[in-house]
């Protein structure tokens, strides 16, 4: 199993600002995933972050809005840029799933944009 | 697009009763996983069932998988108030070596003491 921590756990931000969310894993992993969960909704994959390469974004998500860094095998950041109230969500990072194995999730970052 | 669809969307039962949640999906999968989420917090992994398995147990949880019908069910027996949460099924979306999960919309379970 993997132990994943995220910072911050929650934040309240003003529209037009940006927030960077950190994700730390207790072991080296090749792939890390970032998900968004809008209020009352399910999880939607934002992007897959591989160390040493550009992140792969899902349809509807772009790098300018959600830049991702992956400087090493245990850490990643997701930035929510130029925020609007529609960005109010829980953002979760996740690891695992290789070879069809269990995927583990961080505790999430609850973001409220005013 | 959403891969999994759970039903019911919401379920309310009395403590001690069994709760059954269903999940349907659209494409072939390698495995299906069930997760629990309490009050908008992080996801807790409950159980993984592979495409070549039909049934799996873990404590009070029983998961079935019917790949011919592309469906799965999660049964929680002898439910407790602490089981109150949202439950999601998720399937792997094998693509170019990546295996991110695709989540269903979830079932909100309320267990009344």
C-alpha cells in the first residue's frame, strides 16, 4: 500500500488567484494521477503525471489552467490557475493501478473559491 | 465519459439491515474497485475484483462481478451507522500503459441507528 499526503487540506481563495496543491507519497511511483471532485459529484481525472515527462491531460483540462509538476518519483504538484467559483472542488492525487493493482488516494484538498 | 454507473443513487436503511449497491460499466476491464468516501474526504479502498473473478469477500463486504453483463454489486451485511458514506465503483481504463481509474457517480448510503 501507499501512504499519500496532500497540502493544504483545505483553502479558501479569491477568484483570479492561483493555488498550488502538493502531493507526497511514501514510496517511489512511476505514475501519479490528479482527480477533481466537484460538489456532490464523482471523481474526474484531470491528468496523469509521469516523472520526467509532460503530464497527459484529459479532455476538458488544459495545462495553462492546471499546470502540473513532477520533479521526482515521490512528489507532484497541481496548480489551479486563475481560479473561479466553478473550480471549487476537492482535488485528489492518486497512485498505483499499475498492472491492474489497487489505486490509492490522498486525503484530498478541499478548495472553495469566492 | 463516465465508465461506471451506480444504482441506486441514494439508499437509506436501518442499522442491521443489508445494503446492496450496483455498478454497471460499458467497456472491457482488467479489474473493478470499490471505494468509500466519508463526507467529502479522501477515498478509502474497499476491495478489488479482477475480471477473472466472480465473487470476493472482505469482512462484511461481498462483491460480485458479472463481466457478461458488465455489472458488479457491493453488499454490506449487518450495516452500522458508521457505514454511512458514499460508495463508488471504479474501473481501470487501460490506455497506452496508463491505468487511471474511471469512477461511477456513486451511491450515497445512509444507515439509520
